[in-house]
C-alpha cells in the first residue's frame, strides 16, 4: 500500500506499535501476524535455505532489502532506497514511528 494511503487508513490498536514492512519501492505492508509471516507471504518461504545459525527474520531482511518497522525500531540491511527513506520520514511525521534505524550490514551475509 502506498505510504500516504497507509498513514490515512492505519488505526493503532491498544498501543502505538506500528508493525510493518517497507519494500524497496517505499510501499508499506501491515503485519498483523508478525513480520516473519508477512515476509514469507511476500517473498515465498525460504526457511529451508536459511543457515542453521542465522535468524530467519534477519535472513529475509538481507535477502530482500526491505525495512522491518515497528514503533521504536526499524531494521534494514545496507543502503535504503529513496522511496524507503521517504516512507520512514512520512511515518515519523505522522507520529506512527520513532525513527531508530539499525543496520544489519556486515553482521549477516548471504
């Protein structure tokens, strides 16, 4: 969903937690069943490819280049696209996230 559409339609539940994934085009995908389940849905289940010592969630982040979002934290791997940067700022301006971006680059590789 386009970031502006997400912002205009998103209704927080009992907390300010804003679970989502920003794809490389800057579109926001809600994660009602969790980030890992949404990543499997979006990209296919590659669990069998994941090395035994790797975090499945981190593996997907590195593989896709997507940004994992919740209210207080966002996790990425490497450089963000301009669309992803724009979406993060729009979410912050709307009060849906507090930007605190972590980068997995260098800690995990494929």
